[in-house]
């Protein structure tokens, strides 16, 4: 029985750990051909080895999403290997929590470069392919912090995730018809995201907050749900958080 995932070519950024890794494992088990991207090449190659050993089809490309040329090369690599791209999961992200009064401008720039521009570079690389195919699916990872501002500390991070939601909704409106757009907005999910803060007090708070986190597989299942729908059904937004999470 077809699950509408088997055989699809899925590109995943930030695939070396956390949500990206869990999504790669889950979709590979469901028969997807996965193209994994991250900066940590060894982690990617190890994951590819595991997926292939389990009978899956997987390749890896070392990619820095803050570089448009590298993201373009990633999509081209997927095309060269599998002949098409069905889904792009824009998952790479940075959460550097710190008070605004610390004016950590370099961290602000880094979050904007990864969380916003990284998503835009993914769209820029994949959209022409999707339009030529007359089919495709963007899945952009935002956050509950993109629905409600996480402050003090997460103001700029929230700004980047509000931007992802706005870009996703505009993209859906502009290119919908044969191209689908899904925004996933997770709450506390177990991943390396919680270690992104260099401000020690904020880092301690975040690590403590994440004690209530749910497994990364929770998000992988939400992503699979969006992909497996028939082509005429577009799941636009999924918000999920631990049952006990108040924020």
C-alpha cells in the first residue's frame, strides 16, 4: 500500500542531529529517498551509512545554509542523484537566547543568517525546480516562539521565527496550486537547539526549560503527516508542544 512518501526525494537541512536526523530516519523507514545536508560531514556520512545499511536510499552534502551557492549545489546534487526533488525541509536553525541589553549583535546576525536567510536560500534553490516539475513541497521549521514572543531573552529568535511564518504564508499564496507549503511550529523538542546560547544564565534557563521536551521523533511524525497527504491537500501549519508546556 502506497503511503505517498515512499519513493519521494526529500532534502533535509540541519540533518546531522535533532529534528533533522530524526526526520531523515523516519522518512527513510517510510521509503523516502533522503538527501541530507549539514556542516558536520562526519555526522552526515555516519547517518547515511546507517540508513543505507537498513535498506534505505540516502546521500549527504556538506552544506552551510548561510551560503546561497552551497544550498544551490545541494539541490543540484539531489537532482543529479535522484532526478527530482519532491520535498525540501528547511530545518537548520540557531537559538541564541540572551537579553537584548547584552547587545550580542553577532548572535543576532547569525540567527538572521541561518533562520531567515537560510530558509530563503532553500526556497531560491528549490522553487525553480518545483515550478519546472509542477510539483513540490516546502516544509519550513518555525517555532511556538514564532507565534508568541519568547521574552526576555528570545526576542530576536522569535523575530526570526515570526519571519519564517510570514515568508511561508506569502510563499503559499504566491506559488500554491501545485506547490505545497507547510510550517511546523514545535515547542520544546529534545535537540541541540537548547545549547545555542552563549549567555550562561540564559543557557541554564533554557536547558532547565527543556527538561519537559518531547522527542525529536514527534516532529518527524508531523512532517510525515504533511507529506503523506494527497497532492490536493496542503497542510499549512502544525503547532505541537509537550502537553505540560505552558508557553
